[in-house]
C-alpha cells in the first residue's frame, strides 16, 4: 500500500484533553499518520512522540517553518492560542498551503460569535449594534476581529476551507480555572444573570474535526455553527458543578464589570489580549447577546453532543477540585 500523507495538526502541545491533543489521539487510533506542530521540544512534545505522532518543532509566525511543516501534507487543522498575531499565523499558513497547490482541506477553528457578530452588524450604527448584542458590547474583541479576518483570508485564498464556529467551550477559563476559588466555597460566581447558554465540550469539536479531516469532500466551503446539547441558565450549571464536586453549589450572579475587574483583570494582567477577549465574552453573555442554538453538531456527529456535566467530569482542574473536596 502507498504511504499515506501525514495530517498536520497545529496547537498539538496543548493540555491533555485539549482539542488538538485529543484529535492527535483520535487520528492515531484510526491509523492516520499525524504531524504535530509544536512550539517547543519539551515533555509535551515527547508525549506526542510516545503516542505515535511525528513531531515538528517550529514557529507558526516563521514562514520557513510553516512551509517545512507542510512538506508532504495535504490536510491541515489550524488552531492557535489567543494571540495578537493570530491573523498573521493564519495568513502565513494559508500562503504556504496555497503555494503547495494540492491541499485537500484546511480545517479552521473559528468561533460561534462569527455567526452573529457579522460584517453587516458590526458596521451598523452603534445604537443598533448595542441593541443586537445585548446592550453591553458594540465592538469585537481583538481576537474576534482576528477570527473574522482569518475567515476572509481563507476565503480569498481559494483553499478548500471548513470553518468550525464552536460556541464557548465548557473548558473555557470562565467556566473552569477562573471559577475554581468560589467553587471551593460552594459558589458559582459568574456575571451572566438569568441568561441561558449552551457551551460545547472540546471533545465533540475534536471528534467533528477528525471526521472532516478523514473524509473532507462533503464539508468543503462549509461554516458550521456549533452548540452544546441544551440551553441552561447558571442555576442549571450550578447543579452540574454540584453533581461533579459532590457538594452543594449555589449560583451567585455578579455585575459584569465588577466580575471582570475581580477575576479577569487581576488574573490576566500580563495577557491583555486574552483578557480583552474574555471580557468581551462576559459582556456578550451578561447582556444576553450570546444567542441562538443549532442542531448542526448532533447532525454531523450522528449522536447527541456531550453534556456540560460530562465535560466537567473530564476536566483536570475540576477533577482535582473534586478530589480535594
């Protein structure tokens, strides 16, 4: 049998349970060759090697590295941590992929907000934008703007692209490590009022991306808007945390800006780009602007999405907190 082309997975050195790392494991289990793009050759890179992946060490902002990583590759999954240089990295990968001329699919992780923070809405008069986005937000965060530009760049490139617009992950810092200290006291302190959300498990996003990478033809040029299985308010989330932690948890609503100052500004002072993105998300959700659900994920996976409770049960930080309780 001819040797198969490796599938390039960027962001592969993330935490165990992260989307890229989960995808590597899933692809290897299916017998697919994987080239994992990592920034540093450390214990995480060694773990990828031990799992069976080919590890490429490089910089997504260096075109020579990106071009070398694509040698022999025909299918690409692109993901990168929140960064002021996110659009640069997507553009460099797109340029290198276009130069190859034989790419079969470029799976691009985007965000659910792109489905409603559209060009038309974000260029409307400010009063209209605020009404549409819940009254607290009139502009994109820098990261949301980067994702919008990235989608345009990939469209202009002519590459066979699939945009994965996932809702907020259950694994998002807002729901996990920024919530840990109050949770240790039996309180879920979040600034979302009585609004309902349908966050998505990272595992489901990984499974869908693997499905697309192994059979891309039906998905080319699609943009998928993905939610978790059900809309729930924060009282419902508190029940999930309580079940996982094995102790009572009460939802305590907070003022959005007070919460941002207390939790985001203090914790992420050294990462202003990330902080601004998270604060924009809290304003969207706290203002009722994180709207809408779709059944696309269930249709694409052929099964119901994983629940919030399942994702919390499988999150390392929440599990450690449960063990310490």
